[in-house]
C-alpha cells in the first residue's frame, strides 16, 4: 500500500467527522445565500380596471314626522303614517321583504325660556323611517310619489342611491382588466431590469363605486305627490389590485 493511500485512510479514521462537517456547513450557507437572493428578486405593481353598467336597484329612506303634546300621541300618529306609507309602496310594487325599519325616535320640544327662567316642554316630535329597496327602477317614480301621498306633508325621502344588485359579472371583468394592467406594468419593469417575469407571489385587491347617490340629490325635504324624476344613468365600478411577481 502506498504512503499516500495510508495517509488518506488514517485521515478517514481519525478526522472524518471533522472534515465532513465543515463541508456540509459550506453547502448550507451557500443554499441560504441563494434563497435570500431569490426572495429579494421581485417586483410589486398596482393595476386598475374600470367597468360600467346600468343600475337595476334603487334604495331610499322614507320617513314621517308627527308633533303632539304627549309622547304616546306623537308615536301613534307616526306609526299610522308609516303603516300607510308601507301599504302604499307595497301596493305600487315593492315587496314587503324589501321594507325594513330604519329609525324610530321621539324628542321633546321646548318653549322659549322666559327671562330668568328655563324653557318648558311644550310637546314631542316623533319620527319613523323605513329603508326601501326598489328592484324595478322603472317603477321608482310611482313608488316614491305613492309614499309622499300616503305620508302627507311631513314625509321625508332621503339617501336615495342606485346600485347593481348582482355585480358579479362586472367584478370579474374589472378584476381581469386590473390584473392584466398589473402584469403589463410588471413585464415592463422586468424588461427594463434585464430580467424575466416569474410567478405571482402575492395578490391584494380593493373595489369601489358600487353604490352612487341619485341625481338630483334634493330628496331630503318635503316632497309633492307629483311623479319624482328618476334617471339612473350608468354606474362605474373600479377595481384595484396589488400584485407581487418574482423576477427570474
């Protein structure tokens, strides 16, 4: 056996562990370094997509108000009026499941204070309002007019807004447009950096514009029984997506 071979065997028996462990440590260190570099090689971009569609739903708050000398009378009067309003709009085409109580309140009224004294309670104001969803916009004008007639001069109509009842298709279109916009931006940045665009690492999305106020916006006042003009127009839905891509 040669001296060189004897030397190798001796090293193997006496220091094999000492030699092998440093070699393994170097390999792991190299792998960790590559992983750190890979994690840093990414690009984050924001893409947006906007689509529009015709609203098919209108929501509104309809309220009545009564003033009386005592709480019971004030509440009873508003209850009778809001029942009349509810019956009227249901008769005009609204389903009862689309009518929900929004607010009931009673507040005292005070007389003007005399010099050196304080005001006294002179009566009570009761209000009762409902939230109405109209699913056929073509009937909205008739329904609001019916509510005003049934509720009388103290009827209040407010917070009128259009919406798209089922916006799933619009969301899909906006989402696709936004993602393609983000990918296009990321591909440009990757090209400028001399890299290839890799897989998607993270995605975060936001939406806006589902509900819009009706125009004109002067419904929060006494309304006459004449037909109320309703013009839904088109509703815009904006979708924003933040995407992080790996760079190869």
